[in-house]
C-alpha cells in the first residue's frame, strides 16, 4: 500500500485559456500564462492511498464522502495513460482532498485540486518529470497543468492530436520576481452556474469575437512572457487587464450569453482604473476567471493599500492576499488524514 500526500496552489492566468481543441484531453486553442499562487494563502491538500483492499474508488472531498464525476473522469484518463506501466494505479484508490478556500467560485479549485492529485499519483509511482506531472494534471483540468510549476508559467497549447506537446513550462522562477502579489476580492462563494467546460464549448461554438481574440492572443502571450523576463510590471498589468476584458467579452458574445462578472466585479474594475489614474502609472491590474471574484495583481508593497481599497467596495465579503508560489509538491501525510485512512480501511 502506498500513501502519498501533496499540496498545490491555484494559479491566476494573466493570458487566459478559454476554449479547447480536444475536450477529453483538454487541449487548448491557445497558449496561456499564469502566476502560481502561494500555497500558504490558498491550497488544495490531497492524499491518495494506492493498493488498499477497497472495492471501489472512494473520494472524500472537503470532509464529505461521495462520488465526483470530474475526478472519476480524470482518473480514467490517468489510468489509461499510466496503467500499463504501473499496475497499482489500476486498483481502487482512496482520495482525500481539502481546499482552504471556497470551491468553484472563480478561484480555480480544480487547478489546485488536479495539480495536487497529479503530484501525488506521480510521486507514488516514482515519476519525477515535471512535464509528465503537468500533463497528468491537464487531464483533470486544463488550468491545473500550470500549477505543476512555481513562479511564472506558460502552458503551451501544442499541435499534436495526442496532446504530448501540450504541457506547462516555467517562464521565470519565483525567486527572480518574488515581489508580485494577487489580492483577491471574494464577492461570492457560490458554485458557478455555467461550468468552465460547458462555457468554453458554448463560446467556441457561438462567439464570433472568440475567433478575433484568437488572432491576437498568441502575440499577447509572447508579450507577457517578455514582460515577465524584463520584470516590466506596467506591460504585464496592461496586457493582463486587456485579456481579461477580451475573454469576458467573448463570453458575453456567446449565445446564450455567459456572464460571470457581477456588480461588485465591475466596481473593482472602476476602482483599479481610478487607483492607477491617481498614481499616474499602472500599479495594479484586475483579472477575472470564470467567476465574479476579482484578482488584483500588484506588488507586495502596494498590496496592503489595494486590500483596503477592495474591502471598501460594496459586495466584497473577504480579501485574500497571496504572493507568488513554488508549485505543487509532496508533503508528509497530516496526522488527522492518517487517522481517517485507518478508520476507512479498517471498517
Ligand atoms: C477562466 O481549467 O477550469 O480560469 O479544462 O474544462 O477543467 P477545464 O477548465 P478550467 O478553466 C479555466 C479557465 C479560466 C482561465 C484560465 O485559468 O486560464
């Protein structure tokens, strides 16, 4: 029996992934770039037990036992990929995973969750190659492929049908530019109405703007990668806000329209523009994933002021500040998880 625990943080995309060229393998229609967040601020902690005598896969997510279609599908794909080489992964698995932030509210819990799962599976099977870990994470959720690395990360869309060239690479380690922060304003912890998966499908099928964004987005990725290497915050901020707006425009242009941002999100947009105007330069950049919660990218120096500003906006319920993180990794299994495993297996 093997018991392995891991931790992974979500990442915040500066240039977004919104649209797949292969739905099952989660192959995207463009490259994307993100900052991996700090697991001390936001994390999924996952423990897997391989080779137990369980009769079927068993999941305990945030303390609740029950099936989960998304994880079942990811495991199917992971088994298909690794099962021939590693028989132990074929047997029923026990998976215990906890998030320390609201699930499915636009903070990518699937990114950290599947990155943590990939990390744990890889480690249990002795796989050390980060590219392979990124691919395994991608099979769960596209954006998870980026949380396998720390710092500033690019997920290459790849061209191959089998997805073997679609994985994340590090653009710059945290240590080169540790000064950035993500100040997150949570205005809703509800589950989103349209999942990323079906939202993307709808946008790709029905939005004309989506094709327009696609013509520019690859260039934006190059520019953001350059801005990261030069540590040029202003360019990064400008391109980040433009791409978030562009992606949400394609969502609104879908039919029926998909609307993730709410009044509070829009108030944050206004406030950030005002803040930058008053400062006379770009000091902060908002970006929104598939949810209403605002991520404001700024420097650590500025983060306190931004947090105070966000707390003053109507509808903001909670503010979380995260620095740049180091990517998924294995950890010793927490004591309470060991006890839970013992209870489940000896029942
Ligand atoms: C808006 O990675 O959650 O956050 O691959 O279908 O699981 P699936 O989607 P997911 O989508 C994330 C979309 C986004 C943009 C991004 O993170 O790049």
